[in-house]
C-alpha cells in the first residue's frame, strides 16, 4: 500500500505561527481597548464646558414675608 503524503493535517511553520499569534494579539487589543479610548475622549471633551448662571435683570423680584403666614 502507498502512504498518503498529502494529508490534510499540515504543520504550520514557526515563523507563520508567530505572525498569526501577533496578529491575533493585536486584533484582541484593538477590539478591547481602542473603541473605549475613542469614545472616552469624546465624552471628556463635551463635559469640560462650564455652566454659568446669570440673573435676569427684567424679572420681577420675589420677596418672602415671614410675618404673614396666613
């Protein structure tokens, strides 16, 4: 009988293994860290604005009279 030299289970070379492992690590890092960093920077920029209040000069002033409680 002849041996089948072209089997479906081929070994991966050492160089290709490290290339695939590096690409997988970079992909996992980019999926877990980068989207959150992008959205975090947008949220911090929008919250940096200071809110200022001004009294309306045309408004009628309200006085509280504590002596006449009804």
